[in-house]
C-alpha cells in the first residue's frame, strides 16, 4: 500500500516540513510499522500532534532525524575535543549503570556502552598528539544481547524503546527523541551522543567499521554501503548479510518470504567471504593481499578489497557501480537538510567546512578505484 493511499499529499508535506521527515522516511514507516503503530500515527495526525507522530516515525524506522546534534540549538555551540570525549564517557558510565538498573526492573538483560566509534574512535591518540582537535559529533557502541525469538530489528527497537522510557523518566539529566541517541549535559554544555547498536558477540567485527584516522567516519562507512548496494547485500553492525527467496538473491530490504544469510562476521576475511558467497572459483592476487581488515582501517585497503572482489568474480562493473554509488551517497550527505538547521554563526561555519571537506575528500577517495587491475 502506498503512502499516498493512506494520507493526503498535503499532510505529508506539512509533516515533512515541520518534523524534517521526508516522504522516503514515511514510506519506510508504513512498510515496517505494525497495524497498531499505523493506527497510532493516524490518531496523532488527526489530533494535530505532529511531535508524537514524528517521534513514532523515528522509533519505527530508526532513521536518525537529529543526527549530529544539528536539530537542537543547545548542542550547536558545543566544541567536542578529545578531553571533552573523556568527560562524556564518564557521564555515559553513570548512564549505563542507571539504565541497566532500570532494565533489570523490567526483567530485560543489561546493555553495554563501549568505545566511541566514528570520528571519536581515536580520541585517546588525539589526546596525546592533537588535544585541540574538534569532532563533529560523538557516536558510541551500544551493545545489546541477542533476544530469543526476536529479529535484529525487533531487538534493536526493544532497547531503543527502553532507552526512550528511561530518559523520559529522568528529563532533568537525559533527553532523547527516539531512544537511539541521548543528550547529556557536560558542565554548561549539552552534547548529543548517538548510540550505535550491535550485539555483544559482534564486538570484534566492529573494528571493520571504524574510520581511518583523520578521515570522517561517513567517508569510510559509505565505501561499505556503496559496495553493499552494488552487490545487493548489507554490510553493517550485523556483519555481511544477504537475503534470498527460493534460493535467488533479492534486495536486502525484502521482507516477505526472504531467508537471511550471514555471509561473514570475520573481520580478517570479510572480502574473501563475499567473493566466495558469489561463486568465486579463484581468489585474485589483489583480494588475497587485501582479504579483510589489515590492522588499522585504511581507506585504500577497503578500496583494494572492493577491487579484489570484482577481479575475483570477473565483474569489473562492481568497481564502477561502487564508485558511482559512493559519490552519490557522499553528495547526499553533504547536501543534507540537517546542515540547514545550523542556527548560530559557529554552527553555520562548521556546517560549511564539513560540506566542503566531504566534497573534496570523497573525490580523492573515488580516484583510488581506478580500473580493474590485471592480476
């Protein structure tokens, strides 16, 4: 059923403007929502309660509509340095303890808050050699246990809902729009911390998703998502996965009748595992040299792994498709409406700098793809 069959186009436009929710997010909501959630959404809309409708869409889709702290003016002047990350981690240690006490009262297993990911991955190194460095935001690993009888999405949503309820019960100290992030106060400053959910048993795999040092996280992460899109699979917190229907590969977003396959959760061999899953008879010399994570993450290594997969499968189009998709993804990020939310001079300057950096650096990274090598 199409979104236009359920709500008038005018309603979509109004909500998209007021809550910064696009039609794609609403389409996704109506694909994933239960009948009860759809009914709630329509009820909120009928009451003119856009805030609750907006919050419900975020809860169901998992789309971080307030990513990077741009939505709240109170976080926009916060300068995030390595020393500031240290203070945030101290506050998060308390948050973790209190949240787990709340979860225990609900008979739900505990969570774990791990190391910063994204741009803050190397904050300890920066503390020593570049203590004045500024990060755009703070993401941390948010580890959850596997829940028997629940899909990945259901487990993620269960814990997001609990974070939301817990924060709502302590509004003087914690704030969240969707349970997938939390705003905390450090001294006189406020900062939004995004909670990057994965399972406890996927901690080792998480090293694959770290950015290269001094490279923005999205520039690295988009290489994986571009490869995934080019090959019709998923590369993320749950490893490398694919879906099939009657033995045939289908788009990963497919739900009905789809069987989920985990291609790899091995950080040292993820690229080789992809090639083998797609029927590679022989591993090319390039892929043998770059089979997966090579110590610390390097953009050039990821690109070489992608090229190695293409050469092993004799599918040079993978390289061009991944390169094209990558540039499209970064362009979309650079032109994201979230930057338009910058309201202070400092935030506006930071937004413009980030957009220019994404554009120039992505072009440099794309140039690494080159042509299919002769092995």
